[in-house]
């Protein structure tokens, strides 16, 4: 679907949006998601192993707009650039910001900049310059009415200010409802979950932008 607030697609890192809640909060095996093939994965097993790690490339897929490659096609590209790695035991590591930004720039023509230190005021300033921000937040941001369990470990795509100018509108790849997949929060509430780092994106350049070293989320 297209978000009426920012006109960008709303995607989830799991193929069936209605199953995000049962998967991330109810213990449903992602391999039981009947829409797994739509993700571009080769098998239910591959989908189940990777989908929970793909919040970053889901943000990229939304930033690319209509006609973006499938989720796993973007995963494959990010893997080639080292934005995801697998250790000897098969554990998946990432998203690593610097190679991800290089991938987004060189393959998809997005002006991507790594921000190792980022405040919410700086996010707003970037939005005012027509940039989007992949922000590192705690996945508990889908329940802003609860105390924040921590900061970071998950990525959301911040696309615009709220109409009153005092908050941010963002798309959450693991949102469990329509209003948490395309969400709005006042800046103080967003900040409770925010780790102070991210990647900003401009969608209209192949001229490149500077990226800093960053260990990733």
C-alpha cells in the first residue's frame, strides 16, 4: 500500500503484514507464512532464517518507491557489499551501515550518509532538507504507550515531520498494525527508543555522498 501521509510504500520485513504480530509476538514460525515466495526467498526455510534480520533492506525497499526489487533481491545485493555477514556458526550479522550506504549509492543511486551520532533535532533538520532517515530504534517502538525496553537494534524509515511539526512520521518494518507500520510520534517519545545513529538517504543522485565507518545496528 501507499502511505497517504508521505506517498511512499508501506512494506514489512515479513511477506504477510497481517502475520507480523503473530510472528514477532506470538511465536508463529515464519516458515508458515503463506506469502513467503513473494519475498523472493528460495524456500520457506531461507525466508524464516532471514526475514527477522531484514528491517534495514525493508527500509531501503520503501525508500526506493514503487517498482523496487524484492526483499531478498535487496538482501542479495547487501550481502555482496558486506552489509550482512554470516559467521562460521551461521549467525547473521548486520546491518553494517558503511557498506550498506555504499550499496545504496552505487547500485540504487541513492545519496546515503552514515550518521554515527545523530540527535532527533538533527533528524528533523535532515527531513527539512528532503532526506529520509533510517533510524536505529528499539523494536518496542511499536508499543509507545509502554516504557522503552532499550534503544537500538531495529531500523525504521523516518520520512517526514508530523503535520504539527513537533514529531516524526515513520514506517516500521515490524509494525504489527496499520498504525504502527505507518506511525507518528512526538519527538520526546521517539527519542525514548532511539539509539542516536542511522543512515540518511536522498533519492535523486548518483553523484555519491560521504559515509563514515560504523559498526552497524
